[in-house]
């Protein structure tokens, strides 16, 4: 199968699944089946608004460990963002464990085993 065919099939399946969703419990009753959709006087169900944020937590956050003003003052005292950049540029210390593997003195002559 080609990629466009797979993409089309996936879109068709998603569209069918979206249409097959049940109506929410709070949905108004549907207009009568005999109503003509081209008739401007046909009854139309009232729109229902439900916020997408309705089910989210209230947003209460735990208090900060350090007040923001004190944190900003501390950053200013140590040199601002440049101090953090210098700290990040320092390489990590090498492992000093005796069992740590040591780098090879010279690379192997044929790293790919001579395959061409």
C-alpha cells in the first residue's frame, strides 16, 4: 500500500469514528426528522456552550519554595544568566573509579573489519 492510500484510509476511519460518537447527556432534543433543512423557519436546537476548561483542576498551586523576588535578587547577585551559562559550559569531572574503562590508546586499524 502506498502512503497516500494509508493516509486516506486513516482519515476515513477517524471521520467515521467522530460521526459515531453518542450525543452528550445534556444535549437538547433533536429537531423533528420531518423538518426540511432548507426551510429557514424550521426548528433548530438551541446551541449549548461547554467550556473546554470545565473539567480542569482549579489551578491552586503549592506555594513557591522561595519567593520570586528573593530568587531574582539571588540570580542578580551571582551574575545573572551569564553565570548559569558559564556553569553549564564547564565539563563534568571524569570518573575516578578504578573499574572505569580506559580509552584505547590508538583506534583500531579497520573499524569496520575491512568491509567495503
